[in-house]
């Protein structure tokens, strides 16, 4: 770790460099002089050469390294590269507060293959509790601007992740959602530095507030399908994992201060003045000499270097005694457990009690190429479908948090938080409903989904729906829309006279509603007499499980086409039978596409009949998990519609994760299936949908279905022409080029099989 600049442009009151016991920074130069940079680079190269190291990790640190400016940083990076790369691969990193990050610096990072971690504590209230300027001003907008720059496709390779310092006074849900909103490749959660002499703040009587706070995040993270790598949780499960805070692996960090002094890990500055010092410097002492310093050597001894309490602990291999600095106590030095010992023990119990159900992949853990190559086959594997579903759920949760900021329904939010801990599957089932996200989007921006009418606060209905599913008693005031209360996944209560808001009380077996001049009890037991005004959702049994026939949720009207009113029982039964038969047809013709339907399609919306266009279907970008179709009696036809629209839904979810189209494209591309030229994304959607349809007809042609060969050739030609036009348009990102190129290969395989 190179302290290339020893001052900072923020004044964070929890900073261990300036605000804790060690104050040696005061006597050091503001920036690391060029001669010191050269000496440091030579020492690192010397060590790599003598020990035959395949890779060396160097982290630029401070203070604030961006205070060097682009020119100063270029000099440091060039010196490190030229000195070290002849002997070892150089993994360059930087930790910054991000305030000064700009496009010039981002280009420099990409040029030198430097990966950047940004310190960011979450939502505005959490971040500005500590990370402020000396005049007290907020740094939140500055840091978010920096993170947006790193997320841009041309800079994304330099985005290493976010470092977030825990403060138990912050709302853990808001912090988690704010971190996820920045799409970090990794999140590092840092316990605030403390010792037995200066213990951490523990507001309230709870003896383990840090375990409880982090446990809340861990449950959200697991329930969301681990959408981002969180190193603390991974390390506690695995017993280490690349962090000095946990596990028994030997310490492997040395610090070079701005004056060239060798120091131990700099978190020791929280213990006492001079705690990190070694008495060595880069001008006169090698890495091997520093490694023999007693303070460094003791941290190479694994369990033998720990106190008796830690050595006898059953989870010592997981916790590793905690961070070395957190063990300090005057009189016994570092021969103590961590000051967070009780929290760590309880947190490990929480991690063990909430294991991931399956090794769910995420964009951070599953390579982009692997995801796109898998989907380019035309269907996608179960793991990729699980990834798409998990990330869509994470987006919904982030939107829910944004709506919370506009909602006065504090009780509804508190109920959701409680249920997410006590009955997480009930909350997950409600939030995964395809039309929750359109409701949240409409609440945040009513112009985003025109035609849906006035927006109402969706939080109370979501909380009540989850409470009903969980069987947890609760009572909330729920907004009424057009004399209707809709509880997602359950149904709608339509009663004139409800007024603008009604009190809904969850009771065993159902719920009670009081509003306006109306009082009604709804029993959900299918064997109970029908409740007046209650229109329950209806399920269809298909080979992949249960499919919701959604003809009641008001936010299903997000397709830009008229949706059908609630179907009468015979019509609903007929459509359900056709859908079940169509599902079996897909499994018969193209089993891989059948498995893809099983993996994510959860609802079908009936569209209103149109004699001029009797065969219609649609998807909506915000309604992953659902497709809309015109009721049609032929299962063979319906099977093609399901495959076609599910292709659109999958690709929409992919485009929420990865940039496949270069931004700002104004071009239009001519395609054979439309008379009007289409934007690149429209062409990409078309070719992906037509690839699936081609595969259906190619399979039918193989068993000599009438006209199947002609249909297969027709859609194959359309898809091939669209792919070629996309590749020739130069409108794709590198990832998009790869994806469309793989589609081309899938088409060629289809063409060969059809021969």
C-alpha cells in the first residue's frame, strides 16, 4: 500500500488516519516525492524477483490519492509499471473518496489497468453522517457522480467496488439499496475502527448491534440471490477470502508512507501513536527485513498468534480473531479477542442460519461472456434464468426503497421490514409479482407508463399482501383506486363506497376491510362461501408449476395495448387449458425453451380481442415474468407466442444488466419483418425473438409437420438478415458484438439441422 498523498479533501470524523490515536501524518510530506516512488518501486521489484512472485498487488492510498492530479498519478503509475512488470504481473488498485474523479482520470485508470474502489456509506443520510467536507457540506452527490463515471462502459473495467463503513444508527435497508443502486462489482463492509480502550458506539441496550445490523443485510443479500459480491459475508462463510479482517491466512499487507517509511497495516493507527511504525524505510531496508519485524511476524503465525480465548473458540478458523487493530488493550497489547468478538460470533451464527439455497450466480460472480454466450444459444440455462430473476427482484427492491422516500406510509414500510425478517418467502413472493415493478415505476414517474391513471402509494397494499401470505396479524390504511383495493398475488376487492382509503386488518384465514360506508370480511379459504366483491387471482397448472392468469391487477395495463377485463369463468378456464397445453407443446418441440419458461414465466395477461388483429402478444420491460396474449384456442399457435414473448422478456432483463448497444445511437436499421426502419435495440429484440421462433419451427420440421419447413426457412432468413444488419451497423458495444456474433453461430447450427 503506497500512501502517495498524505492529506485529504474530506474531513470524515471516523477516519483512522487523522481522527484516531496515531498522528504521525502531521510530520510527513504532503505528497510522496518522485525519489521515494522510485525507491518503493525498486524495493517491490526486488522482492518479486528474489521470491519469484507471479503477481504483486499495489494499492495507491492516502489521505486522498486523487489530490496528486492526473499528471502526478501518471508519473507514479508509469514508475511502478516500468520497475515491477519485468519481474511480476502488477495488479494496480486505488482507494479513493471519489470527490475529484473526472473523465481524464478515468481514462488514465483504463490506460494503466488500475482498478478503483470508492468509499461510500450508502444513502445521503448515511454517507453524510461522517463523509463530509471540512465546512460540513455533503459529499454524497460528488461520490455518486464518480460512481456513475466508473459505471460507464468505457470505464467499467476500472470499477473495483465500494467500501462502506458500518454505522448502526443508519437504516440498513437504505444503505443496502443505495449500494446496490451503484452496481458495484464488489462491496466491502468495514466495521468502524475501535479498540478495548476506545470501544465502538453501541446505542441502546442491545449487546450485539453490529451483528444485528449486518445480519439484516445478510438476509436481504441471500434472499435477493446474492446480486453482488459482499466480501465480509463470503469471508465469514469461507474462513478468510482475501481480507485481513477474518480468517487465519498470514497477513500480506505492508504500507509505504509518503516519506518512505515502512509501516505495518495502517488500521493499527487506531491503537496508539506510532503503533504501525517499524523503524524501517525503503531507502535502507528490504521487504524481507520488514517482514521479520515482530509486529508483522506475529501475524504470520495463524492460530498460534492469537490469545488463549481465541485459540479455544470453535469458530476461530472463520473469524481469525478479527482485525488485528481491534484487539488492542492497554496493558495486554494485542493479546485479546476483538472488541467486536460478541458481534462476530453472532454474525457467524446468522450467516450459518441463512445459507444461500443454491450457488446463485450474479453479474459480479458470473462472467459477462458466460451469461451472454449462454443466452445466445436462444434459450439460456437454469442458472442464467435464476440470475435474471434475482437481478430483476433486486431492481424491484431498489425501486421500493425509492418509493419509501416519497411515501408517508411509515407503518407499511416497518411492516415490510419486519416481514422480510420473519417471513422472507412471503415478501419475496409479493415483490416477484410481475406487476409490482410497474406500480413502483408509475409511483416514481407517472409519465413513464402513460395510461395508468393517477398513481397511488403501493407500499400499504404490498405490506398487507405479504402479511396475508405470511399469516401475520397487521392493520394498515390502504389507498383505494376506482373503488378497488388490489393485493398483488392475491386478488382485488371491488366495493362501491370504499372511499379514498380503507383500513385493512389481517385476520386468520383472510382480512377485514373498513372504509367509507363499507365493512367487509374476506375469507381466502376456497371452500368458504364467496366474499362479496372479492375477485381472487386464478392459477393454471402447467408442467413448470403454477402460472397466474392475471386479469385483475390494474398495473397489468402496461403493454401499450388494451387488456381484457376480468374473464368470465368459462373463458378463464378455456384460456387456462390452452396455456397448459401450449406449455406442453413447447416442452415437446423445444425442451430447452420449455425449461426457460419453467425458469421464469409466472403470469399471462389476456389482451382484449381485436377482430382486425386476432393474433397479438406483448411484453413490457418493467414486467419481467409476465407476457400478454390474445386468447386463442390453438395450443400450437399459443406455444409459438409464448416462446416469442419470453425471448423478449429475457433480453429485456439482460439489457438491464449489460450495455449491448452503444449509447446515443440515432441510426435506424431496415429489417425484413417491419416496413419502418428500427432502432438498434428494436432490431436486437426482434432477432432474439425470431431466433426462438425459428428453433420451434425447425424442430417441428424435423418431424414433418405440415408447412413447418417453410415457416422455419422464413424465420431463419428474417433472423439472419437482422443479425447481419446489426453487425454491419457498428451500433453495438464489445459485449453486444460478441452476443450477436454468438447468435449468428446459433443460427448457422439451426440452418445445418434444418437441412
